C-alpha cells in the first residue's frame, strides 16, 4: 500500500483537522462582532453618526486581520483535504488478499477518512460564510467611514454654536 507522503497516519490527520477546526472557531469567536454590527444594514445618517469612529477603525483593522488569518486557514485546509482525499483514493486501490473480508475493511477505511473530511469541511464552510460576511462588512465600513467624515458633527459644542448663531427670524 503506497500512501501520499503528506499522510503521517490517522492520528496525525485527526490532529491537523482538529487544529483547523480550532482556528476556524477562534476566527468565528474573535470576528463575529464585526458581522454582528450589521454595517451593510445602516440606513440613515443619524444611525451612521452614532458609530464611534474608534469602534469603526477597530473593526476595520479586525476585518484586515481576519482576512490574513482566513487566508492561512484556507490554504492549510485545502492542503490537508487534498492529502486526505489522496489517501482515501489510495485505500480504494488497495488489495487485501490476506483478509477474508477485504471489501468491508476497505470500505471502513475510506468511510473513516470521509467522515474526517466531512467534519472539517462543515466547519470550513461556516468559516467561508463568515469570511463573505466580514468582507461585506468591510466594504460597508469603508463607505460608512466616508459618510461619517462628511456628515457627522465631531462634537456637540459645534452644534450648539451653530444653533445659537442662527437667525431667529429665519432670514
């Protein structure tokens, strides 16, 4: 039986997949607040002006950090999944002539690898969905930042000054 050099045994594959799942969950826990802010859903200048510029800047920085971490996760996921798929294919090509029930053993081996792939793929799909939402939030934040800069008053003293200097007769 010849297996892909990337495969260092089932324990190692499980360890790699567990690390990928842990990183995916960390991304979700760390960056969900960016998505939860619902930046693409803002619909008025008033609500935009209520955004604290520091919070917006922090979320924009977080979106950039997310993109870097997600790219690394995606690359490692693709590599590990390809390795597991190659191993699964190699199992299908094996002949177990010394065994009385080789088809059942081979099916069990491929089913085990397939279950491992499915487990990590489900989490990866959730992370890909999160990445799309973070990217949409990032685009919206860039627009909101421009609107905030153009439309929002920086301090209330400026508003009070404008009001007290207004012509009471409306002229």
